[in-house]
């Protein structure tokens, strides 16, 4: 009998439990009205979000009503005997919303799927989400890198939008991700890429603003052999081998002042992703690095305005809310040299258009050329962002960049006037859809137009020259992503078309040439990301299939990024990739385009300009504990299909046509220590960079971009609203080819072995500081910096030439930037 009673109790237990479960609040009021013979007046929409466990039946009516008000935000007022009015707090007249944050770091979580009863929305860059209507159903949150969470809608039904913390799926993995990598706002992701967020940017030595391309040179393995952002060398590669994207638009002109500062407005960028290896299969057309710049923000982000000025330019940024679901963003920057020329501007001007000391190699004599320059630059951007319904987003972007210079030269032989313009304009339209918690799609159409042209007129000789290099790039990208558990799989199609024009003309003697080319590429992509349940293993693997229509060539390129947590402090990282590019830059003559921006874009033709191909693999370790961060990466990189004209030779190979490759074997070490208010880092890079050309003698020699050893150190102090940074850069001098003798009869220079010597070591000390004040909803930030504080004379390049007037052999040194002071002021409102 006892056993029967036990079995009956076990059978009825679920029923009893269900009977005591929550019920909709509207049903609860209907039950109270029937039991106590009263009436309630309410608005259904204000009750729909609530579910409550019914109070005890024997409880008096007043206690039941008090129970309801204590567990909801409703108010109940007795109007007459037996008649009650139920009404809501006016502050609750808002949608269900919240902010998703990382439980460990407090940082916002983007692209999480928030769903309830057939409705799905995604969190934006600030972690914000908003459901289109009130609901009584549970809310579910899913994200590839975080543990799922389910909670009642009632948790969001409050006067504000609460923060909701999610725990990372790979908590152990997160422990060894560098949240502060070199500076506040710079982090290293589990995939090995480095992410820079200028809005959270701290301070770096020598910079008053978060200049994107200057900041990325702080990362080990990335530098510039000539101090410019238009000649960035990533692991021994040339600048054109890096892919620069701005909101999906390809950018061909990356610098102002012909490379001394970034062409990207520092007030504008929201997120910059830098990949030296193991990049996503959705990116191609580069055999070196990927620099993906995004200025996209959420429609619901706060709108504000910024006006800034320093000793080089003035700029602004403005975000305007057009409606609840639409925003318009604009920015602009321009020099003001037509009004005022600052000492900083003159320093930059002398660096770009320097009156180069020309030294007689035998007699040590010096000659100079009087040069007057009129220079300006500007850039602008526009963005329209519209949220359509619950699932769709429309984003329209536009960008424009221009440099312009007029040069008047006066020498003993006569006068000459030249002008040079470099422009890059682009636009895109993008549509995103979150179909549900698992399916996401996007489509983007983009176009970019680049134009470099130079005119030169020699008044004495009556000679005029004209040169042009123009690139038009357009395409379409389709992508769909499927999320399941801790994994995701993406697939897509891309179409990319390039039209290129090169033209040169001279009036005396009469000469002209014009070359137009076109190339189209079809791309299929598949990529998967897989995380183990323990969170200790993350694998990203992809395949990119490129079909080059012009050559009838299909090339399959694998990508790999694998991380394995070895302990709570140590992570192993394996990256590998194969990539290709059909568009590259060459130097036909050092005097092209006034000798300032002498590189021109050319398309591969599989004869004298082949398709460039790269293979790269790296093995790295990351150690993080007690505010220490140590990263070590060892890599091998091989790039084939390069031309002698792409390497910028200033020796016996300057006018030689040859095809070859380069190979780099290197190591990169970073040691960083953070204290409460002070942190410091030191980095070391080793490169063994060799190039080989079958048609040259010798076939193999040091690359022009071989900086064998490079060391950088910096220390930063942050206290309340004050930030101070000091740092140094040192690297072995660039290689150059010394002459052996001069053949007077042939009027030629006899050179030694290619790149047989090094320039003196490069050394620079930089400092910067900033302070901010907040007052009545406004923010004022003052900053100052000094580049090359010690005014150390760095020789960036050396070449030789024969003076046609006296037949002497001359040595020409290109000097780096001297001590340069800059100061800036920004107002946020």
C-alpha cells in the first residue's frame, strides 16, 4: 500500500508543480474578479509582459493586490466600491531593450541574436538591442562566443535599458586575449588579428590623434622604411601588397602629405582590424596584410559633434539622428595653409619637398635648388544608416581624399612649374538581414576611383610633360552565415572588376603613350568557425576560389587560424594562408610624377607583370598573467611574381626588367607590463629578407626592405584625465648599393654587389601628452606631441648619380623628419 501511494505521489507531482507555475497577469486579474466579485480596468499591452505565480486563494483581496504591485511596476487604484483601475508608470512607455556586455571585461557584445516567439534582432556595436513589441514570452540570447541565456521578458520591463552580462564560451581562452595591446583601445583577438578602436584609444608616443596608419606601425613586424604611411612594410612586403578597405571600399591613396599622415580622419573610424596572417577567406587581392577600417555605428548610438584643430589641419565629425531608425554621419578635414602656415607644416613640407643636399662624392661640394611649393589636402566622408523593420539595415557610404601641390623651381638653367594631384573617391551601398537567430545575410555593391596626374612645364626649354595613372574598381559581395551552437559556417560570392589607364605625353620631342586594361575576377568563398565546448580550442578555416577571367585561371587559396589554450596563462596560435593579387605598383622612372609619388598601379598580364602569389605560415605563443603580456611569433613568408620595377631599385637594376620572388624568415617579440596607472612595452623584430631574380646577376641578394633588427620601447602614464607617453624607435639602417667607380667614357656608374652596405642606424625619440576637461555636457581635449625630440638626423635612403654639368659622381641622401612639434584642440558636444 505504501509503494502504491509513493508511485501515485510521483505521478501527480508534476501536475502539482504545474498547477503552482506562473500564469499571465491578465488571467490572474480575471480570476480575482470572479472570486472577489470586483471589476478591473486596464490596457492589455501593459499587462502582456508579466507572468506571476498566483497568490494563495485564502489571501484577502487587498493583500493580493499589494502582492501584484510589489512584483510588477503597475499601480492599482480603487475608483469606487468594487471597481479598480490598473495603470502603468509613464516611464515604462518604452520598448524592451538592453545592453549585452562581457561578464569578465564589461565590454559590449556585438552581433548577438536576441529572439522571442518568432522575432529576432541583433545587438549593435554598443551591445544594444531593442525588441519591436512587448511580449510575455521568454527571451533567448545566442552568440557564437558566449554561453546562451534565457530569461523572462519582465526583466527588461523597467524604466531603463539594463545591462545583461554573458559568460564567454571559452572563458579560459578569454583569459589569454590581450585586452590592452600596446595602448588602451588596441586589443589582440583569439584569431591573431589586432583590433584598434580609436574611440577608446589611449595615447601613443609622438601622436596627438589616433592616426590609424601610424598606430599600426607600433605592432611588431610592421614598419615603414621611409617614415611614411604610404610605404608601410608588413613582414618585408611592399605597401601595395597590403589591402586597405574603408567600409568595404578599396582605398588606393592611404596618405596625406604624400605619406606623412594617414588619409583616414582620426575622428571617424570606429574599428580597425589588422591581419598579418591567417586572414578571413572573405578577403583577397593582397599578398601581405589586411587593414579593414569601419566607421559603422548603431543607429541608436548617441549622436554628437566634434570640432578639432592642430598645427596641420582642421577637421570635424557630426552624427545627426534623422529619425528613430535613421542617422546621417559626416566628417571632413582640410589644411589651412592658404590662411596660415605653421612651423609644423613647414617641417612636413621640407620633409616631402626637401631641398636635398647634393654632395659631390669626390670634392664634397654642395649644390641647392630653390623650390617654392603651394600644397593642400582634404578628405571627407558621408554615411546614411537606416534600420528597416525588425530585421533589415541599409547603409550608404561615401569617401573622398585629395592631395594637390604646385611646385615652382628656380635654378641656374631656368624656371620650371609643375603640379601634381592625387585623388581617391569611393562609395558603397550595403543591405543586411537577420532572418532569425541562426541565419544572417548581407549584400554590398562598391566602387572606388583613383587618379594620379602630373603636369610639368619647363619655361626655358619650352617642354611640357603630362602623366596619368587612373584606377576604377567596382564589385559586388554576397555573404550568408549560419550559426549553430558554438560554431558558424559562412559562404559567399564576390565579383570584382578593375579598369586601369596609364598615359604619358611630351610635347618636345613629341611622344605619347596610352595603355588601358580591364580585368574581372569571380570569387567563391566558404568558411567555418568552430569552438570546442571547453572553450580551449578555436578553429577558423576557409577556402577562397578565385577565377581570373582575363587568364582563364582558377586558383584555390586555403586560410587557417587555430588557437589552443595550453593553460590559464598560455595560448598557442597557428596561422597560415595562401593569397594572390592582380593589381600592384611599379616605378618606371624615379622622376615620374615629379619624383614625389612615383609609383603607378599596373594590372597583371602574365608576361612582364605576373599574378603575385604568397604563402605564409606562423607559429606563436601568448603568455598573460598578473598584468604581464608576452607574445612571440615566428613566421615564414614567400611571395612570387614580383617585378624589379616594384622594388624601387636605385642601383644597377633601376631600369632592368626582371621577374622574381622574395622570402622572409622572421621573429616578433612583445613584452608588456601594466601597472595601475603606468604601463610599458618593448618589442623586437627580426627579419631575414632575401629576394631573387633569375635574370639578374647575382640572382639572390638582400631585399630593399630588409630591416634586419628593429626595437621599439614606450611607456605610458594615465592619471584621471591626464595622459603622457614617451617612446623610442631603433632599427638597423636600410640597405643601399655603394659605387665602385665611374665609367667616364660611358657616363655610367659601376656598382658593387646589390645592397652590400647599410645606412646608419635609425633612431627616434617621441613624446606626447593630452588632458581633457568636462563642462556642462561638453568635453575639451588638449594634446601636444614632439616627434624626434633629439632632432637626430636619420638618413632614410642613399643613391648616386652623375652630374651632367661637371661629370662628377654625386651622393644624394634623403633625410628623415627632424624635431617636429604639434599641438591640437578638440571640442566634443
